[in-house]
C-alpha cells in the first residue's frame, strides 16, 4: 500500500510503502501524484519510506515504476529511499545512474535526516 505522508509539500512528495505494492497503488496514487507535481513544478523531489512491514512489489507495479522512471528520468531533483531490504538499496543505487537528479539511500532509523535532505 502507498500512503502520501503529511510531510509532503510543494514539489516534495513523501510516501510510505507498506506490505506489497500493487499496480493499483501506482496507477491510482503514486503516478498521479508524481504527474501532478511534474506538471506544476517541472521537477519534483520524492522520498519513499519503506516501513518495516514492506514486502516488495507485484511484478506489474515494478514495471510501472521502471516505465515511469525511464520516461521521467530528467524530472527529479532528488530521490530518497528510506529503509527496506538491502536488495532494494542496491537496486536504487543502480537506478541512480539513469536518473539526472541526486539519489540517496538511508537506513530506516534515518527518516528525519532524509526528510531534511529532500527539503533542502
């Protein structure tokens, strides 16, 4: 499930991911929110907090994530990933090479530090 967190403001989108992310999460919540920010600000900043009960992505949701990222690789100023399993951090670091903005990965207990960075 994807939840837009109250720390979202201006061109910053902060989301919390729990359980397993689905195509519905992407198509009804995450992608519309990102599209809206890109339309308003041209570039956006995203913090994705993977909660303790996060269990990954459905295959279709992973595909939606990859397609959106490739299409909008120049539309992100900053991306922060907080928490999650090690394989997600590794994948994020690899994906960072295809995104024009800055990408940082934080341990789960560093959410506040990530929020400060994404809003600077």
